[in-house]
C-alpha cells in the first residue's frame, strides 16, 4: 500500500513539473526560447531538451529499456543536450520530450518500486539501484531545471507561475515597489554585517 502511495505521489509530481517546464516556452519567439540567458549559456529550450534526455536515459537504459531514439553516449556527454542546434526545431524537441514521457510512464507503471536498475555513469558503489531511487533522482532533476526555467522566463517578460490557470496579471508598479523594498533592506543590512564582522575580528 505505501509503495503504491509513494509511486503515485512521485509520479504525479513528475507529471506536474513536466507540464510546467513546457509552459515556460509558451508565447516566446524562437530566438527567446533558444538564446543564452546566463553567463554559462543556459536557455529555455535547452532545459527542455536536457530534461527529456535525462528521462530517456534514467527510465530507459537504467532498466534495460533503451529509447528507440538516438541519444548521445553518456561517455561522450559534453553539454550538447543543453541547447538547440540550428537544425533542431522547437516542435522536434517538444515532441521528443512528450514521447519520452510516454516511455517513462510505461516503465514507472509496469515496474515495482524495488525493480533493480543499473546506472553505468554513477561511480561505485552506487550504480546498482532501483526504480524508487531513480524516480526521486529524476524528479529532483526536473524540479531543479523547472526552477531555472522559472527565473529565466521571469527575466524575459516577467511571467511567473507553475500553471497558466494560476497566472495573475503582473502589477508592474507593485513589483517595482516590492523590489525597491528588498533592495533597501539589503543596502541597510550590509553595513550592519560589516560592523559585526569587524567586532568579531
């Protein structure tokens, strides 16, 4: 009973975060979906491509159910799954992610939580694992990158939220006042911290 409860809850959260990550692309131009938005090149479409590749590997290869679609060898990973090449369309990457969902969901639905798996890219003594550990790991990856997508999208056009039905119209004046309050608190606290450090030394 507890195993099914745990599986259903983990799986439900994973499905929610998949939808949330894809929603971050809605309404964006191809350029804004692809362009680097951090010093390390992080971009929204690349996050989707990366999370799709992560799911394809962990719910596929790890349980001897490899994806029928070509994936780069894990030994050759060099960050190519973190951005979209010129010849890759948004629809292709989203389609790959959705097909991966279906295969991942089949693995999750068909195997028990203690089903054994093997992760060859994890160091000893961790490669031998099970479905429960992989679900937790992939959910962690998905949550982390959905959070990245939240910040990137907010930086592009101010849109925030987990689901479109929960999104509220931004009040730019209220946002500016809120940010100004936080900025003032940071500036006011900085000299206090410096003074405390000098007292200690």
